[in-house]
C-alpha cells in the first residue's frame, strides 16, 4: 500500500504528488483517462500533424506559479511579444503589452487612468502574489483590503471595493473612452460572470497585471508537454502513474488527495462523508460551460488589425456593451443569436511545431449555459470573420467540443465549466466548502486539491501544492 494516492493527473494532481514525494512519501497517481494531463493535454483533433490543446492553452498563471517556478519549468513556455489583443471594427486593435506605459499610450485620454489603475498592481506584484497564489488559507475580503492599503492604493480607482466589485462599474468609473472600457471588459469576461456582478473586476485586474508582469505564454510543442514534464519529475522521485485507472471508491492509503470536482468527490466518498459536509458539496455551484472549436488552417488568420499577430490570445467582443450582453445572457440561461464573446488562441504563430510548414492551428471558445447543447460554430466563426475577413476560406479541418464533450474528456469539467466552479464572490472566498483549511475534508487523510479549491482555476498547480502542504502538516502533527 502506498503512503499516498493522488486521484487525477491534472497539474494540481501532479503538484500534490510531487510535493508529497519530495517529502519522502511513496506516491501513486491514478488517472481515469488513457492519457495524463487532465485539462493540460494535446492531440491531433483535426488532421495529422496539427497539434491542438484539448482544453487549456494559454498560461498567464503558469508563468506566475510559485510551484512551477520552483521546479524551473520556465523553459517549457514560449512568450509572444504581447500578451493579448482586442480588435475593433475600425481595423485597429489594443494590445496588452508587457510595459504598462506602452499599453496606456494606446488609450489617449484614458492613458493616465490606466497607469493609475494598473501601475501600483504591477509594481506591488511581489506583495500580491503570496496572498492570491501561495497562502494555505483563502484570501478574505479583510486581507485583500489590508493588502490594498499596504500597496498605497487607498482613494485610487483600485480600492478594495473596486477590486472585489463588478467589472462594468470599474470600467465605466475609471475610463471615459470605449477602447479602454472594452479592453478591460475582455479581460474581466474570463471570470465567466456577468460584468455587472462581483467580483468580475478582480479577474480583469489580475489578468492584466499578469500580462504586464509575466506575459501570457503557450507551452512549446503543446500543453501535453507540460503534463509530461510534471510526470517525469514525479517518476524521478520514485512516484508511479497509472492511466486508464478510474477510482470509484476511496483508496486505502495514509493520505488521499483528490484532484476532482466536489461532485466527483461525493461520488467516490459519499458513504463516508459526514452529512453536513456532503450537503455543502452538493450546494457547490458550477458556472457556465464552454463551446470550443479547433481549426487546422491553411495560413495565419488574416486579421484586419495586423498587430493581432503579436499575441497568442485575441479577445473578440467589440464593445463593453456587446461583451456584457453576452455574458449576462449566458449566466441567465439564454443564448443570444449572434455576436458571442469569443476567446481565441493562435499558438502556432509562436510555436512552429504545432502545424506542418506554412500551416497553422487556432482555437476559440465562447461561454454557454452549463450543459447546453447549442451549436455555436456558425456564430463563433462569423465573429472571427468580422475581425479577420477571409478567415473561413483558410479552414481545412475543424474539431467541435461542446460542453458535454469537454466533460467527457475530463470529468472535472462539469457541464463544460472550465473554471472548476462558478466564480461568485462566496465561492472565490470559500471553495468548495466553508472550512478553515479548504483542502481538508472531515475524513482523516482525505483532501481535495482540484481547481474547486483556492486559489481556483488556471494552470498553476498551486491547489495541489497547497493541499499537499496541508496534508503533510497534519501528518506530522498527528
């Protein structure tokens, strides 16, 4: 019997396993799928020779991850010149540059406002990072407020209330022009929340800050390479990995760390979990799902704004009003007929191993109500065509993954939710249940370490790392 069993081989599962193995424990990882990686996998989804990332592809949190940094995984990342692009109908685009000043200069009358909003966050990132990414306890509103005061932000646009508030309110209060407001909305929409709802502003601020501090890189050769690198580290420490090995009941081990959703943890351990804790897991809310398209292309996307080719990530939403309308409708359970907010990635512009010479890969997704079966293919491709006329003519292969297909690929993507749960203010602070140490369950030795625990979604491994730290602490004090 192993000292520790880790259920799931996503980045959080591997982070937990590596942390336990480094402490001298004998560790086994069990993965239900045929391949490792969870949401960090690659495959030839369209045509031979075209490498696509099945789920995640862009890694602002990976570049910022203290755990990945400790493992010296920087060599796995490729950094585009700009972090993200936001094109407009007039053929122009705004870029998230690494330099705050260079980004602000694109906003004209809002340049000073952008510097006031983002400058202190970028300069204070060393103080922010431990609170958001490296604390064993979830950041409370009071801790965030103390941090804001420590950074000297009292009275500025970036107050604690602003950071934990609604993106639309912050954008409209901070900026007078549509370009800056829309740019911020595109970043905040990664929250998969209505932009009128808290804490969507925090996501916009955090992602823009990460773009300035670390960039938004892709993994050289495909996301699978990151999972493979983590697996190799674990094997070098003596750990073992078992694929096609679903776990349907609690394993026998001193420690069990489950990189699974709250609903999956209930399935595995329901008979042994106390009723009160089980009810909290049952109440855990999942957010909207994703509808994802992957394309094999005959050439690079013909953006009307050529600067879009400097970024691997492109936000296709036009104005703040358009982006907000789509996300609000999806959250309410409906789907507008046209103009979805689309998040697009074009990794082959910066990694020529993704496609045959002269060819390219790209993918895009939009949000849908959880579990929706609506086909967004025509709407998404029309939105790309809006900003890149001639795009459709380049498509030589297409893969469609609706919310159900995403969940089929990875059980943790419940109803197509790629965030590990709805990012409501309550669930950002308390996930997956209200407990002092959120990774620890009431069962001795059982921990949950998926994106449904702090610090939440994003490929960074910190949920697994922090859960393993908590488990080791309990093991040594018992």
